[in-house]
């Protein structure tokens, strides 16, 4: 009795990496000016979110201290 077992080979892995290479050629990469602008936007938004979370935390801390006195 013979079993029909499909053997895995490197063709699947090779095909995977060829497809990655093909897809990366389709990507529209930002130019230097766009990259700098996007980086600045990310930093500014991160700072705004950090400030907001810090202020909310400060408010909750003060409220908790007020309630526990």
C-alpha cells in the first residue's frame, strides 16, 4: 500500500520570495520631502497624544487623591 504524500520543497518558499519582490516593485515609495513631512506629522501627533494621555492621567490622579482624603 503506497501513500500519496505531497512533499514540500523549496519551490514554495522561492515562489513566495519572488512574489514579495514583484509586489515591492509596485510600491510607490515617498520621495525625501514627503518622507520628512510624514515623519514630522507622526512625531507631532505622537506628542499631542502623549500630552493628552498625560493630562488625563494627571486629572485622574488628582481626582483619586481628592476622593481618598
